């Protein structure tokens, strides 16, 4: 019974993901910030969908991130570091792709960290 419940949860997230991706896309000037969340790690990519290229990426399993946990503080730090990388690339505006995850907790902390570096989402 548990396996069926888990599959339904995954299907609902995937349906939300497809709905979101149908409405947004990124360019070189305004990239799409795609978030991936697992139980142990977080990852964010700035993607140019027009050319199918990743402009920059950051995750909690990289050496430059001091926090190795997957909590709100690590998510905010991750967002701030990505904001710095985007500023180095002279990007002031981006589209936030929450990838089907609900916008609360870690996902909201990532967005707040990016906004703290004056990147418009």
C-alpha cells in the first residue's frame, strides 16, 4: 500500500512540474533557475533554454558551500551564492522554476537568498 501512495505523490509533482514548464522558459539574458531537492542535497541551475545550455550551477555537495546539511540555512546560503554567480555573469533578472515542489521551506529560502543579491525573480 505504501508504494502506491508514494507513486501517486511522485505523479502529482511531475504533473505540477510539466504545468510550470509549459508556461516558463529561459534565455541568455533572463535564465530559468531550476531547483532540484533531494533528502540530503539541494541543487540549482541557471539554464538558457533557447540555446539548451547551463549558464551556471551550484549545489550543497560542492566544496564552496560551507553547510553540508539540507536545511533552510543551507538553502538560503545556496541562493546567495547563486545570486553572486549571476551578478558575475551580469544577469539582473531570472525566472524561478520550482520544479513541481511546493513554494515553502527550503524552496522559498532559496528564492529569498537569490533576491537578497538584488536579482529580480
